[in-house]
C-alpha cells in the first residue's frame, strides 16, 4: 500500500524501475511520494490500480526527468489530464509508451503527437473513447518523428482496431513489408 511506497521513497532514492501491478490499495499519494523522492526513475508500469489517477502522473512527469518508459493499463482514474500532463512535462526522454484500457480521448492522442518527439515505441490498445480523428491529429502534429519504426505487426494491430479506417499514408516506414500491407488490407 501507500505506507510501503512511502518507505521505498524515503530509503530508495536511486530507484530506477517500479512495477505496480494489481495493487488495489496503492493510491496517487503513494506514487507521488515515489516521484518526489526517486528522481532516477526511468521505467514505470501501472496495471489494475484503481486508486492511482491523474495527479500522480502529473507529479511523475514533473519530477522524474529521466523517465524513458511508461506503461499504464486498466486504471479507471487515469484520463486525459494525467496523460497530457505526463507527456507535456516528460517529453524530452520518454521513448516507450504503452496505454491500454484507459478512458482517454482524442485529446490525449493529440498531445502524444505534439510532445512525443522521443517516442520510438508506442502501443495503444483498448482505448474505447478514441476515434480516427485522434489518430489523424496525432499523426499530423509533427511531434512523432519515428515513423521508420512502424512495423508489419504495428500495421496489422492498427487494422484490427480501426475497422472503419478510410485513409492511411505511410512514408519512410522501412520496417513495413509487402506482408504487412497484405495483412492490413485483408482486415
């Protein structure tokens, strides 16, 4: 719980990686304590933590300048404000991002597109409030500089999640092959 995170924050100032999975009693207060005291945090994974919300992500973005990897899955209190503040504050080195099963909207995707200059690995899944417009804005915001990292697997995942996609433009995506294109078109 939060008491355990307070102790970790108090004693483990060199902490680099934190994985909070199915921690129903850990709240934003515990994660904020980590952010305030563990400035070397490079990787954070939060899954199925119903009491962790936006304010903790804002603290992580503001206070953890070395954060390179973030994974957030099935956290009902995490929304657009948390994701947007995380990206706008921690955009300089954040390279690996996984957002799954969250109640975020097109707004979050636009922020990722604008501030995600260092993102090389982006995984978006189960975002029911996100539309094609969000993907369009994300792609046109000129922040994501790493189209060359899009692969056949990423293209196939996009085709399965976006059944009503009408237009897709790929440029300089060297990891996309004919197999990826055929798989995309078959969906």
